């Protein structure tokens, strides 16, 4: 919670320096820069991901296990005696089990004899189809969401080498092993087909049923171990409405509320006036659409991939089998992947990273297309020799390279496609984008049906050859997408951050995470280490609390900030030097909204709702949880020190006052300015946001060694809080007030007495003889009507501003989430700026 000092009540310089040590010994440093030249490595995969992978393995075992025997079951004579109608209802993952139960029950000898087989088969196929569709769309994003690290960090290995632990590489590794499990499960027909042939259909179906029940029970029993995201209303409908506005305005940029407001068009669209319709939400929908665009070329690949499941099997029928089933060789595809994926993860990719070769996702997909094309060219040659040789004179194992090449191609196309579907899509649309990825296989299948007239003798040579050419062409087009983008050379002043409070520092931190620190200049009147009544952040009673509003943005920023700060503490990161996990109790005089309670209890650690009978008089609701407290002045100076170092990109800090927003474009090379000036946004020419206002607060700084916990009570017109400062020789912030629009900087003695009385009642240990008042201060939180502003604005061609201010008293808890959104708003501009790469 932000509080400025009042003139005449500033900490003495000696006390200030005592709270700001000058040296440190980094061992784990987040936010690396590309220019640091360190090797990038993946993080450890959370062990709960193994549970998700087991579920997918079991589902694929089940799916392929029943698919392998389905064709023979359909051909079984007794099944064709009856027809019927059916109706299936998808109830979570249970539909899969229901479908298999139906299949097992209706495939027993008695059921087949009684005429139940065909109806059971049709019903089971539909129910199982719904079940597998639901799982496929959701399991990949759910798996990746178990890893919550938000940015790269530097880690010192036991060998003494410093490396960059990159979350993107961790996600890549998770998808590699996820798909490895898929292909292990795909070998299940080797079991079920033999059981069907030698025993019975019902027993062959029972094996997959047992497997899916086991993994479902395992999954359900591990419920509390998984990280889950809350349902977010109707993201598909909201996305459709956003697209509608973008179409009407002819671009996503013009559909942003900041632009609609400037053009006087905001009232044209009721949806645009909702609090959760923001520049960020529009940008995320645009990102989601972009994620879908990368799938446009995938059907060209999957047309080739589909051949190994139909035409190539038929081709085997014209070859010398020597007792080998014509569909046996298709198992070479998953076997190749089971061998190749560990090789990629343990040898190939680490070797490329060792030599700092950036094997970009676009290049991986292009490589996969080329391998698929080569597979089809090989099939073309094999088919040519089949046509020109004696019947069944060519051995079927000559086909092996077709399956192996396709298998290798999947490792680059399918795995990377799943990774892109997750990383490029907005959080609320990840399942939809993943589903659209799998839909491209269906599109490819439809194209194959259309190609049926040429997918038969005597046209197969030309058909395979044409598919090879199409795959190579698709790879070229996919790979050219990135290289065709115009890139702007970045310089030291390409990015300017206006303001060096906690909001601006968090933006610098986020840019440094993305390897852009060497291109950033922080421009501010006051910098960390300065003492000024107008410089708010260093004097905050910084903590995480339930003070924020109920709007979706505030709740989302709170969660992002809490998760990120906890992550830094857990990893022992150097950034967490002045952060601490602290036991906390918070009370509300008025019942918080259901949305608020659901949101914070989803992610707070050790959270407990305090029983009604245990609440103090006048309190409607209470929570006990583990919070985060910060030593605000030490933390701000420490961030400046870290960011100024080469590992973080050597961010440049310049003390300067600007007369207008345009002055922040300090050179012709400045392309992006982040406006993080808080209360000054009300008057600065170029911004002059009339919605900004100060929220006055008054605090008492005390020395209280007995205080070890954070306590807060949220009233209608007051805030009572007790916030211990980590590593500060037992200093504690006591407060306070929320006085909207009050800019009186004078200390009010009656308020000081009220603060001491209220905090003493809230935590009686404060009333012991150890507590000593050090100083009293007045501060002004940078607040804003309708909530904080995180919006993008195009000043003129080549000049972009991202406004990021108005957090009020939540800057320390919401600042990291706001910074992530702010940087995301200009991802396209940042991506167009060239970074070092060997590929």
C-alpha cells in the first residue's frame, strides 16, 4: 500500500542507508538478458505433470486399443442384423468410461447373440468420440498449466556455470514427453488385437476400460495436487464479440477501447463498455486469432500424415508380406517417436543450445514438413517399382522409411504445433485453440476424401509425388512467415520507461525477462535511492492484501503478482532479498463479493476461511493465509541495482523531468514509451487523464520486534493494517485511511491516535512497552476512476505509448501482472525488433 512521506517527516539519511545495503551475492538471478550470452536450459518439470501424462497415456492406450480391433468387430457378421437410434450425454471424462462400458457389455457372446451388438457399437462410438474430443482439447493446456514459472532466471549450477533457466524450453520439454506418452499408448493394439484374435472381443475391450478407469481414479484422487484456472465466463462468445467489433472497425487496433474512446465510438458497442473489455483483452483475442493462423498450412502436412493410416497400408497389400500383416508396419511410427523424442530432448536440443543455435519453432515445423515431403517422395518411388515389377515381388519392409520419416516429422510439427497452440493463445482460449489444432486433421481427412478419385491405381505415383511437393511447399511457406517480417534494429533508447516507481521498475523487469534489458532506458524525476515527498513507492507499506477491487482486471493482476512474487521467494531469487512470506489475517466489515472470494481462495497459500464465531465484533468475513510483505525502500533500490547489471541487460537509469509525454521519446530511435508516472498522469501534457485522483493515507512507522504477522481490517471508509517490513530491524507500518481526492499533506493528530488505537485493538501485542513510534507520514496513492489504466496508444507512425498507471494502493501486489499486460500489448512491435540468433 503506497504512502508518501510528508515534508519534515522523512527518514534521516543514516536510517535510509541502513535499509539499503550496497552489496549482494547473487546465486539465482531472475530476468536475464539475451546479451548476457549465457546458455539456456529447461527447468525441472513439476512432478504432478507426470500424473497428467499418465492420464494421456491411458487415454491413448484406450483409444488405439479399441481402434485396432474396431474394424474386425464391425465386420463381424452378427452385428449387421439390427439398426437403432441412440443418444449420448457428455458428463466430464466419465463419458469415456460409459462408452467403453457399453462396448464391453454389448460385445459379450450373449449380447451379440441377443442382437445388442450393433446398437451398442454405435452408441459407444459416439460417446467415446465425445469423451476423447473433450480430453484432447483440454489435456494439453492443462498439462502445461502445471508449470507456473512466469519468466527466465539465471541459476548457478554445481559446476559453477551460470545458465538461463528458460520457461519456454520447459514447456517444450513437457510437450515432448507428453507426446512420447501418446505414442507409448498408441502401441496398445499390439496387446488388444492379439487378445481379440485369440480370446474374444469383450475381453479385448475390457483391457482399455480397466486402464481408463485406473487413470481416471488416479486423476480424480490427485485433484488437490493440480493447479487449476478458474472458469472465465464465456470466452468464446466474448472473443466473437471482440472480433465483431474489430471487423466493424476494420482492425483490432481500432477496436481497442482506448482508440474507440478517442474516436468517440465507444458508445456504439455495448460490449465495449464492459469493465473487462480492455486494450489487453482485445490484444489477447488478436493473439488468439494469430495463433489460429499458424494452423492454416497444417492440413497440407496432415494429408501426408494420413497416408500411413490408409493408402500406405493398401500399398503393403500389393507387396510381398511373408506372413507380416499389412497393417503391422504402421507401429513403426510410434516406435520411431518413442526413440526419437528422448534423443531430441537429451541430445539434439541440448547440443544446439550449447552452441547457442536458436532452433526456432518456425524452423522446427518447416523441418517436419520437409521430412513428410521426403516420406511421400519415397512412397512415390516405392509405388513406381510396384507398378513396374512382378506382382508381390517387393518386400513389405521396404516401406519402413515411410513410417519412420513421418514419425520424425511428427516430433517437429505436431509437438511444436501443440506448444504454439498453448503459448500463443490467450489463457481463456487455450482449449479452443488446441481443439482447432486437432481440427486440422479432420480438414486433412476431408481433403483426402476429395482426392479419392486419384488415390487409386494407376494414379498413385503421381498422387504420392504431388503430396511430397505440396509438403515441401508448405514448409517453405511456413518458414517464410517469420523471415518476411520487417525488423527494426534496436538500440539503447528504443524503449523508454517513464517513471521509476514500483510500476515502472516492474515493467523494466518484465522487459529484461524477455531479453530486452539492454534496449531500455528508465527516465524519471526521482530514482530509487532518492528522498522526495513526491516519490511514492519507496515509502509504501508494501504487502499483498485483499484491498483491490472486484473487477476482472484487478483480480487477474492480483493473482499474477502473488504467483510471481511467491515464485521468486520459493526459488531463493536475488529479487526476493527484501520479500518475505508472512502469516496474515484479514477481516472485512462488509461481505466481499462471491467473485472476489472465489478468485483469491483459488491461489492463496494456506488459505482458511475464519469461522463466523471466531470473527471479532463487526466483522462479516475473515481469511487466514500466507501473504507476501516487502521492504519497499530497500526493494526498489535493489531492483535498480540488479537491473543495472549486465546479466539483466544493463538497463539505463536517467534522472530527468519531462515537460510532456512527447519528451519521453528521447531520440529518433525511441519506438516505445511506457507511461508509469502515477499521479502525474493527471497533469502531464499528452496524457492529462481527468480520471486520476490522489487517495490520501496516513501511517505511523513503528519499531515493534514482537510483530511477526500481517493483519488488516477493511472498513467502509478506513483501512486498518499492520505490515512488518522484512530485513528492516523490526520496523512495522501501521495505518491507515483511504481518503479519495484528499491532497492535504498535513499530519492529522487525531488520525494518528485513531491508527494506534485501531491497530492496538487488532493486534494487542503492539501495546507492549517494546513498540516505539519512529515517524508519522502522509501519502497519496495514485488512483483512477474505473481502475488502473493499461492501454496502448499510437502517438504517430513509429511511436507507441503504453499507459500503465492508476493502481492506487495495489502497486506492489498488482504491478507485476500489470507489467506483463503492458508488455504484451506491444508484443508485435517488440517481435519486429531484431534479436541475436544464429538461425
